C-alpha cells in the first residue's frame, strides 16, 4: 500500500534531521576584529569545530546583526542547527552574549522567528515547512547578555536539506563509560554524529587505556550495515590527536551475536572501514587495541556512524 502524503510528512518530520548542506560561503553584517591569537571570521562557522567562533563587531550587543548563509544555488531547506554563543570553553560561553530571539529570512523575503534556549547545547530549529531558497539569513533580534563581554557569538551553523542522512541514524547509544563533562564540554556518545571533529566520546576508565571499552548503537529497525565511517581519537587537529588515545583494532558484535574484527587507522583524517554486511538492530564496538597518546590515557572517538 502506498504511504499517504500525511504519513510521508510525519515520517519526514519524525526523522531527527536531514542532510547537512555545505554552504558556498557565509557573510556577516560585521565581524569582530582579530587579536593576536584568534580570529572571529565567518569561516569559523563551518569549520566543523565548536571551539572556533564568529563574533559580531557592531556596537553594543549586536542587535540587528546578521549572518547570510549562501547555499550556492536554490536548495530545499528544512531546518538548521546552531552552536549558539562562544563554545571555546564553558567559561567563555558564559562571558559572551548568546542569541535569544532569532529571525530567519529566506531569499523570497519570507521570515520565521525562533526563541533559542540559553543552554550550551547544539540547538536544532525546524522551519514550518520545507522552503526553496538560495540563502538563509540569521538575524539577531535579542540576546542573553554575557557576564563579561557585550559581543554576540555563534560557533557553528549547519543548514539541513530535505534528504535523509546517508548513515543509519541510531535510536540510542550505550557506552562502557563516559568521561565526565569538563570545561571543554561533554563526552557523550551522541557527539559521534554531530559532524564536528572537536566533539567526541571518551571513555572514563581511570586505570585502563581504552582496551575492552565499548560503544553500542541501536537502530530503530533491522538494517544492513557494511561500513563504519569514523574520525578516530581527538579529531581537533594533529597536535590534539597525538595527546589522547586512539583505536587501532575493534570487534563489531551484531544483534544475532555474530562478530567481525576490524582494523582502524591511527589517523586524524576521516576514514571508512568496510566489513562484510550484517542485518542488525544494533552494533557493539569493542575496542581491542589502542595507540597511546602522549598526554591523556583515555580513548576518544570524534565521529562514528554506520553506513549501509
Ligand atoms: Ca566553528
Ligand atoms: Ca563529533
């Protein structure tokens, strides 16, 4: 029986998010001037790092300041995700202003309004219906005032189209242990699929190096998987990659109890590990071997998703 249009719509809205569009460029009404060590350019909004930031350079808290995401042609957009505020550290997030009321304008001039939460969490906004547009303008209408600086920051922006994600989206995660939240953020397994290289799962076994630690992803239904796409270790950059432990071998266990051994490269670059296809409702990744970091004896994985 064909799905009714209503059911298709609810399926589309029910899927947690659609595919991330790669913007052609982002411009801003103003940008805070760089100082010696750090810049606040709009290129920081799509560099896959929460810890690099755009700040407006207008007087006061930047009311009326805006960002324009150029999609490089007409696309159908369904929503966006914002890392609102300065995510460099939790302390900096408090110091700088965050967007409260946000106006989103499309290239046909239509507008939608959102009130963002004052929480250091990636915030997903959904447009009322899919919109055909060549740009998405984010305009600051009001702010949550920072406790030290008057400038409003955004650390990362993703704009979503109406296509499903290309990986099998987990319904739930489990992990053998999770490193406690610190000044840099949390180490929850959901960081494995946020698209960012500087957000990660890290294990918390004080005596171990990560061998024997595991992650488990459950899927909403039995699905065939044959690839694991991942960013191993701390993916922020080569220097941070060298500090923490990364994985070099693991065992995948599927819902029928069958297993596959995989070899993982100790590299900061994205890699895709292929294995014989299994139809499964979950995959447990047990780490068998690690490459030790120079500074922290904890295993971290920055991105990890299964593909058909
Ligand atoms: Ca960034
Ligand atoms: Ca991540």
